[in-house]
C-alpha cells in the first residue's frame, strides 16, 4: 500500500481524488486534507495568501497521521504565483513540516511536461490573463516553452460546476498548432472522468491539475502505474535523458 497526501484549498473538485484512486486500480490510497482560504478569488494577492506557510502547515499534521509517504500542495495558482524560487521554498518548508517528500501542482505540470517530452505547451486557464501569464513564466523558467495562453477570467468558484463541454471548450480555445500538449491548471476543474475524451478531441496529450497532482505524488514515491483512463501521462514510458 502506498499512501499519498494532498493539501487541497477549499472545496470544489476534491471528489476527483477518490475517482482517480479507483481508476488507478492498485494499492494506492489518496488522502485529501482541506486548507482554508481568506478569500475565494483568482487575484495574485489572494493566491499568495492561499499558499502561505501557516495555511499549509495547518493541514500537515492530519496527513502525517494518515501515514502519507509524500505530500503535494494541490494548487497551481497557490504555488506558481510565488515564482519558481518562492515555490521551491514553499515545498521545502512543506517537506520539513511533513517529514516526507513534498511538491506542488505547479511543479507537477513542469515535471509531467518533461515526462512526455512536451517542450512546447499551451495553457487553458480559468484565471484572468495576468494570473495565467504567471504560470507561463513559471513553466518557461522551468524549461518548458509556452506557445499560447488563454485566460478565461472565471471566478474561483465557478469552474467546479463546469461540465465536459465547458472544459473541452476551454481546452480548444487554448490549443495551438505548435503545442505538444495542452495544460488545464485549475484544481477546481473536474477532469478525471474526461481525460481520454479530451485527448481524443485535441489529438494530443492533455494535462490537468488533478491528474498531474496525483502523478507527481506517485513520482515522489517512485511508483509508476499504467492507467490509460487517466490519459497519456499514465501510459508513457519515462523519457530517458542522455
């Protein structure tokens, strides 16, 4: 049994985690602990507060007691707004507090793109343009070129209620002919049941926040599982760097 822990901000698409656990079909246990938020907004100041050390530390003890072997901060906006250096400091502090390896959804996207050999990506964000641009900067600095960025400008709460057609529309709006993959970074989106349909519609890999967050936790524990229902990321052999 491999136990993985996730710090999840607020309540929106957390029901994707038991769905992913079921789709993995293995000896994997996913434990979600909710962190609080002062304001449910896609503004930089609100996102900086969302990922502050005190808010993350408050949920760590419960994950420690659950036996989690790795912890991931399940927020893209609450990590990339700190920049690459700040996001590194964020997960280092989380790892020290948790006593296990730690990461965040932002780094999960960077690592997943590298795993797929996707050197160029397009971003379909629910955020406003200025926040979406910060993710593009984060990825570019992490070694993945962003060729297109689409910010939908939705409220922080709205995406949790989006159906498949709305998620697909976001992905289509973001897609670019030069992109090797399309990224949908909001952990408030329900995507676990739609990954194969999204990839079929776009004819390329689609990386979504919940999907890469769980993959990142597995990566931290050196687990590799084949789960085609969770998209190309869960079927590819690792890229060998030479």
